[in-house]
């Protein structure tokens, strides 16, 4: 075979290799897209990992939301993934059976394992004892904040979640915090320490404590 023929064969091989590489890259890209879509960028545990109850998709929030309400629930505790999945199911069952709500009430729950668990998520209005909350994302911190290291992990996880909320235009660029305690004796001193690390607190110092 002459030199010209060898060059033509090599060119065809190179074109085939390039096509395979491009197809592989496309497959990886599409796979990553759907993985991220289904797993919230890895920032939180999707609700289909802990419940088979279909989310009630109404009423929806108007984005971007201008307020994030933080709840502290020391009665809710979990330390491992399995315990936190069980806790999510317990909260949902309690909300649906005792409160007569159509689903779990809050948008996200922060477990003692440092992970965030999706409740009603970014798009559906959360619920509390007064009914639907039309203008906010609600986030529940579990535990009593006795462990400084675990507390920091919870805070870091929420800060990543809120940053993603800004990126997705779910949160307004000038959103503010509101804080609600669930009981007398909740850790206000720890909360005051946390405030130093949350920029939106310094911009909006008037925090509601109920």
C-alpha cells in the first residue's frame, strides 16, 4: 500500500477516534446534567429518598423569594443518614395526621448528620401552625446545638443551599432572615454566635424571635 493510502486510512481512524471521544463526552455531560437535576447538585437529599408520598404541588411560591425563615426544633434529633431518613418520615406523618396538612410542612430540614433533607423544596409554599407561608423558604435546624463541630457542619450546609438558591433565582438577592424558636430555652446564645457568620443578618439586624 502506498503512502497516500496509509494517510487516508490513518485519517479515517483519527476521525473515528474523535467521534467516539465526542460521543463519550456528550454521554458524560448528559449524565451529569440529569444527576445534578435529580440530586439537587448534591446539596441536599431529595424527598424521593425518604418518602413515597407524592408532593402536593400547590400553592406555588413566587420567585425570587425575599425571606428565609429559620426554625429551631431541639425535639427533633438524628445523627446518621438512616436516623435522619426515619426522622423525615416521622415529621411528615405527624404533620399529615395530627396537623391535617397535605404533606410535610417545611421546605428543608437540616439533620444532625450535617446533610439537608428536602421537604416541600424550593417551589411549593411551606406550612406552619398559622397556615401556608406565601413568601418564604422555611428551613428547620434539628438538635440542641450542643456539639460545636456538628453545628458548624449544619451551618455550612445551609449556607451552600442558600447560595444555590441565589444562583437558581429561587431567592432574592436581598433576602432577609426571620428566626422562630419552637420552645422556651432554645439556644439563643448559640444563635447569636451563628449570626456573625451570616452576611444577611448584618444587613438586616431586626430579627424576629417568637
